[in-house]
């Protein structure tokens, strides 16, 4: 092959590159022209942007776990399916923190004894990188200020969470009212506990830092029981996406705050609707969540139907009144988060 042939081939490749570049620029210009025409025809730019985001989301979408897989978690102890089994409806918030020391193993055992197998616990990360089962408000009661991340595991192990409950251990009188002294425990200790107990835990993570993410990845890798018995709940869609990308079998849920607490959403019902639609139709399908926690003040049959249409099971928080519980069981047919299992309607009727 002589030098003229090589030069001709290079010139031909350069020409094809120019043609491809011109075609790409033409395509981008046509898309921009179409967008401008749609906008000039009266379609708001916001809707055009949402349309583009919807199309783009299809390329990064994660597959959600099968709903039957999640339902098996909810009925892990062989309980009947709703609405026949009344113990299906409530999820004990912090192990029913009004009835027993919140987030304690004593609370978990009390739930199991009563026949309730679904609980929500709080998880946080210590300064030494250990995931512990405790809530920041619990630490404040123990005169430990600041977030969980400011304290070491050693210092938290000294906190007697039973002592902080109204019916717990009384240090001054040196006798037990209802519960033995109990201390903050780790996620590893919780998983060891779950090996012997038929219980499903919704683990609410408030810390979405990179350190927490790394600790969660490590825990999931080292203990397969994590994906079999725990539903991870967080406010951060990014955290869910990063974890489910590595562990597709992990069942996750999104915790939504009251939108009315955001000043921007008070200005217009249209903005509120767009905000809700964005989470339901774009965020939820992309990250592949199975459940969403919604405030009872913002929940209704329409909202429930919208979430179910995208394959997400809604759960209402926090419901403590017997009449409210009966309403969500009979009318809304929706599970709810409760601080007390003593106020369950069927228990009160038996009494």
C-alpha cells in the first residue's frame, strides 16, 4: 500500500467524520427547534423539561423487586393476607415506642409476643463508623446533645434506653417497673437477633452521608439476612439508587416529609401536583422502590391510587387513634405506622 492510498483513506475517514458531526448537529438543532415551537404554541417550558426527564429516566431505570417478594416479607411469619389478618395492618414505630422502650429488643420481643411481625426502627452512624439502632431524640433524653455521628459506639453503649421510658427501669429506686436495663445495640446485633425471630424490620436511615453508604454496602455484603429481613427506608432517592444498583434484590422505601412544610409548595396547588407527580412518576420508577411512607394529613384515596398505579405500596404515618386505625383498615385498606399496639381496634373490642 503506497502513500497515496493511505492519504486517500485518511481523507475519506475525515470526510465521514465531518458528515457524522453535521448530522448530529442537525439532529440537536431540530430537537431545539421542535422544543421552541412547542413552547411558542403555549406548552410551558416546565412541561417540556419534564418530558425530556421522563424520556431520559428510561435509560437509568432500575427494576423494582416483585411485589410478591415484598408481600412475603410483610407476612413472614405465615400470617394470613389482609384484610383477614388484623395483625397485618399496623407497623410498630420504633417497636411501638409508647408501649416499650423505643428501638429496644424488649420492644421487639413484645411485638412478637402480641403477634405483630412488622416494625420500624431507626438507624444511625457513630463517629467510629458503626451503624446503631437508636434515635437522636433518645440520646437527647439521655443528655447527649447533637447527632448520632458525634458519639462513639463505646459512649452509646452506656445509654440505658429502658431507663428513659416512663414504664422502664427506675435507677433512683433501684428496681424494675416493667423492663430490665437495656442498652443501645448495633445493626449486626439486630441481624443476629433476626436469625432467631420471625420479624420484618423497616430500617429508617436518617444519615445519608457517604460513610453511611459505605457501611450499609459492607453490611449487605457480609450478611445475606439483610436483604431477606430488612426493608431499607430513607428520605434520599440517591442513596436508594446507589444501593439498589449494587444490590437489585434489596427492597427499599421512600420516606416523604409533609410537603406543606416547604414554603414553595404553599404558593400553588399546581406546584404541589407537579412535585407529587415528579416523585411518583419519575423518581419512584427510576430507583425501584416498593413502599412509600406518607403523612396522614396528606393521604387520601386518590393519592393511594396514584402510588399503587406505579407499583408502590403506600403506608401512612403516624396513626394512634383507634377510630383512625379502623378508618385506614376498612376504608383506605392501607397499612399504617403506629406508636402503640394497645390501641388496635380489635384488641379494644375484645377488652
